[in-house]
């Protein structure tokens, strides 16, 4: 297998495109199939429709299935419309069940129904079953292509089975042992099989304590289990403890990429608009409601400033420090929010660690507030028309603002998480707006109380 570097990628692409143009099928197949699947996908995505159609003619359904898996779902939809029916159905038959399910969930129902009717009944029934599981669950991620054996099978028999059926399995790194009613009773790794004598039965080397999940288990929990136990796959079992599928590490990695993207979107109030493939109209539709909501919340802050109009009119220099107070409130809260959301996403918090986190963030807020407060107090005294009282007012206001913002950015997502709501909903813009209001309220309250000294 050849590996393409940035140095020779253009050269490979040029010659592969030339082979397609000159209809040199054998040369194209020899060079293209010798590449890593990832490189095949990247080169394929650069092709025009005419070149892609020639590729469909040059590759077998099995060879193209490996390439199809590497495409994003919106790319798969486009490519699928270019395939002839017979080739498309044959290619679908080469895909893992979970990949077919993901693809079917993205295309219109009438097309899915048509394709299911054309597929073999056993395979179609399997896909229908996988589609019944709730999104974001282990059932929606799992594949039913795995290797299972009986406890009295010898290592030699299992190795022969792997040679015959391993090519169709999602992974062969784990072999699952089931009893007469398909109940999961053990697991053995490929490594154990290789180093064990061929005549020994698998029940002598299998591990009986199997880490497993249910089809209803949330996908984030599945990721946590795979990460904590350092697994390459985790079995999915029914309520009767029968193994019905497996979730592999590459499946949960794809999921966590989606989850991270979603959390970033919620964190920045742009949920659903981070995909570079969406149009300007769709991005606007996703982002505008958040902005309008924040606009109304911001009007409350504007109204707060209006109630202190007399204070501002008498000491106009107070207006200079409004952006400083508001910005520091938002920045500090967002910092704490990022720490908490990451910890919750990685499942790092229990009752003890939450208390330690709150203590740490309180101490951090006190220290940051003190340093920033002293610094800005000096500025308030040194600027033209400044005074010690002005410096005191700004310094104390900033101290209280930073302390409160640190605590709100820590506690609000923890409380939201307790109600089983995604903590990323407590996104940066919301925390910022709340902290702006509190910071300015403290600022103007102190300034008003000390007005006759300013």
C-alpha cells in the first residue's frame, strides 16, 4: 500500500486523472487501489462527475464500498444518485449494517423503502431493527456483524471460523462467547487466541466479566465506557443478556466529533450553523433566533443603565468604564463555563470533586478580582478627572463582578446538568449577558451610594 505525502499528492492525482481521461482502466486500478483508503477518498472528492462515473465502472462494488464509507453523509447522498441501481444495491450489500442505517436515515423514506424491498430479507430486517432505536443511543450506533462462538469450541476451530467469516465482521479483535440461548457469557481477545494452544477450548481462556451496554444506553455513556476500559469495541445486550450487536471505537469517535461540534455550537449560540456545507440562509435561520433572544435580554441591561441615568449625568466619567466592567464579567464567566462543561463532558465530576471545584473557582475568583481590582483602581486615580473615590468604586465593582462571574460560570452549568439538560445550553452568550447585568448593577449601585464623594 502506497502512502501519499503532501509532496507527491499532486503528482499521483495528475496521473490518476490522466488514466481516467485516457480510459486506461488497468493502470488506474493498479495505482488507485494501492493507495490508503483515506487517500482514495481525498482524490475521489476532487473528481468531476464524468470522472466519478468512470470510477464506478472501473471498481467493483466491494472496492467502491470501502471508498463510500469514507465520504461524509451529504457526499454519499450525491454520489448515490449517480450510481446505477444494480451497482448501488450490490455496493450497499458490502457495507456494514450500521453504515447502511446511517445512510438510510439521511435519504427520503420512499427511497429507503424501495431499497429495503430490493435487499435480501435477512439484511433488510436487520436494517429495519437498527432504525427503530432512538438516535444518540447505543442501538443506533451498533452493528450486528460480529463473531460469536460456543464455550466448548477449540481455539483451532475459532481461528478457522475467523478465516471464513472474519472478512464480513466489523472487527475480529474480540470474539464473544454465548451459550445455547445466545446469552453472552464471556469474551476473548484475538491476542489470547493467537498465544493459546489450538486444542484448548475457549471457555478456559475467556473472561467472564464482560463490560456491556444496553441498546438504550446514551452514546456519550458508551464513549465513556470504551475510553475508561480502554476497549476497541463494547457488546450491546438485550434485557435477557443476549448479545445483539457491538459498538466499535471508530463509531464512538465519529459520534464524539459530532457531540463536540454540537456543544461548541451551543456554547457560542450557533447550534446547527457550524457545518460549512450549510447555506447562508440556513445558517441565518439557525443563528438569528439566538441573537434575537439575546437582544431582548440585552435590552434589560440597557434598561438598567437607564435607571442610573441621573448618576451618569452627574459623573459622566463613569460611562468610560462600562465596557470594561461588562467585558470582564463576560470573559471571566466564559472561562469558568469552559472548565465545567469540559469536565461534565468527560464525566469527571462527583459530589466530592464538585465541592472542590467550587472552592477552587471561588479562590480563583477572589484572587483574580483582587489583582484586577487593584490594577483598575490605580487607573481610576491616575486618569484625567480621576480620584481615589472613583478608583475605589471601579476597583470594588470589578472585584465583585469577577467573583460573581466566576461562580455563576461554575454553578449554573452544574445546576442545569442536575436537571438532565445539556450543560452547553448555558452557553457563553447567556452567561455573558447575565454577568453583564450583575456587574453593571453592582457598579452603578456603588457609584450612586458614593455619588456625593465623586
